[in-house]
């Protein structure tokens, strides 16, 4: 079947990730209550299950309950790094504050395909 790319299947995956059972998620996504064979078939598909697992991981990442103490600690560490008064300390403070802001906004972690900061600086930074 492949990765769910049809809107109805995606809505169904989002419903299951939000905690609905398969039938309720399918009906909320637009299936009729009588077409149980088709949505149960989709629900057994490994690609669908992987998509649901991915959505659950994203929800956990954005969960603000546990994030408060982490952000406070990151800001405290950034302040301590800034107090060093060195370029390394300032760079560490910059990275910590950027990461704290990213987490506070609920953005997912950078994907492995994205360029690292060092790669970006090599490509776009000042030339020596």
C-alpha cells in the first residue's frame, strides 16, 4: 500500500494517534460505518501503523507538560556558558537558546537530511 498519502487515510492515522479506536477514527475521517472491511484493511497495513507511530512520536515531542523544566535548565546553562566570556561559551549559549526556542514552539527535531550549523556556515558563512 505504501505510505499513506491520501487525505482520508492521513486523517484516520491522525485520529488513531490522538487516541480514537480504528472504527471511530475511520468514521471521523469520512468512511461510512458500513465499510469496515476497507478501513480495517488499511489499519493492518504496516505503512499505516508506522505513520501512526510517527504521529504519536511527534505528539510526545510537542507535549508541553515535561518541557518546562528542560527549557529552564537550557536557559540556565546558556547563562552559565555566556558568563565564560569566550567565543566557545557564546557559541554554546547560542545553540542552547536556539534549541530551547525550537522546543518551546513544539517544532520537531531536525531531520537527518538537514544541514548542520557547521555545514551551513561553510556554505553561507563569511569567507576567509
